[in-house]
C-alpha cells in the first residue's frame, strides 16, 4: 500500500519506519530536514511538501503538534491532493472539537477519515507496540485498522469521529492523576522510613497497584526500567502531559463538567512545567517532594 506520512517527530519517525518494515511504500514529509534524513535512512521516500507526498496514495497518516496545524495541513495540503479514495488517519493528540470539524470537512470532500491518537510513548512507537484509540465510521475504521496494526499492538474503535481523542484525553488525565498519587505515596513512604523497594513489593501486589506503580515507577532502580533510571530523560515529557491535561479540561468544559482531581493534576503539572521541567519525563514530578 502507498501511504503518505506527515509529521516525523519523536513519535512519527518510529511509526513511519514500522510501516516500511511492514512492506508499505511510505511517502514522508516533515518541516525538519533532519527528520526527513532519518526517514530516508529507514526506507521512506521523502518529499518537499505534504501536498506532494499525498499524490497517488492509498492512505494518509499524520502525527502533528496541535489541532490548528492538523486543520491547516488537511485543508491546505491533503484535500484535493490525496486521491478521493484514500483513507485519512490523524494520529495527533488534539482537541475533540477540531477532530470532529476536520472529519466533517473530509467527509464533505469525499474522504473517509478517522482520528486515531496513540498511547505508549516513543519506545512503543519505535517497537510497533502502540495502542490506537480510533474515532470514525465503521467503514473508516475497517480501512484504517490494518494500517494501524502495522504500528501497534492494539487498535480499538471508540465510536464516532472525535471519540478517539475523547478516549485519549480521559485516559491521560487518569494517568496524570495516578502518577501524582504514586509519586506522593513513594515520597511519604520514604519519609516514614520505608524502603522504596519494600514499598513497591507490597503496593504492587496490593490495592494501591496501578500502571504508574508497576510499569512506570517514578523511583530509580525500583521495578522495570523506566525514565527514572535515566535521570527522567526520554519517555513522555512533562510538557506533553500538561498539553493533554489542558485538552481534558477544555473538553470537560464543553461537556458541562468540572473535574476536581483532574483540574488539580493540571495545576500541579503546570507549576512543574513552569519550573523548568517541561522536557523531563512526567514521572519526574516525584522530585517535587
């Protein structure tokens, strides 16, 4: 299959490489020449514009920074340049309203489009073990599913357009809440004289168990290897967690809901980011205690 891939950053670069490894012909575009060079090394053909990359393709996959850019790229470069029969797959994490707006615009142009944000981070993007939460029609999902399976371990249809984004931001709000709670519990355990490994051994098989504890422990040298073992470098940046929490608060407002714990998590990560920790992994919030 011939696939245009737009956006070759930390996540997109690995995802495009996995499509190549699965036997697809990838036509890649990014504003960064370094990202294009890395894509060429991994087997993608590269182009000077998104519009050119979309010519003659069966599918378009995008991984872009925000909703404004997603809308601009699809309106300005994808619509009219990708063949009308192409399926459009946006894997960016953006606001629900824009995801639904762009999907409606795509439908008006004759395209099937899905929003398919991811969970798993950079390592999973490179390993092809991402989880995709997909919003869109049954037809769009059926056409996107085999492409997404080449980049991930799980592909789940969340419902209509925008529901993939809704699932992503609700999931990441819960993740942010869990990580703060996990960090706070470890900090408290240590101040009470409890060894971190001992606390992990107890809590990881008790009622306090959660993914932030057992798979992404914020304490160095406790549990599986995580960014905590690399001075909180790599993984999922604090700035990205804050972005997702802000998207969650925005979406909650449009739904007439006022999250309490989610809002507190957003407040804590905003302060942590403002203190110069934006590029550190989000689990580094434990260093605030």
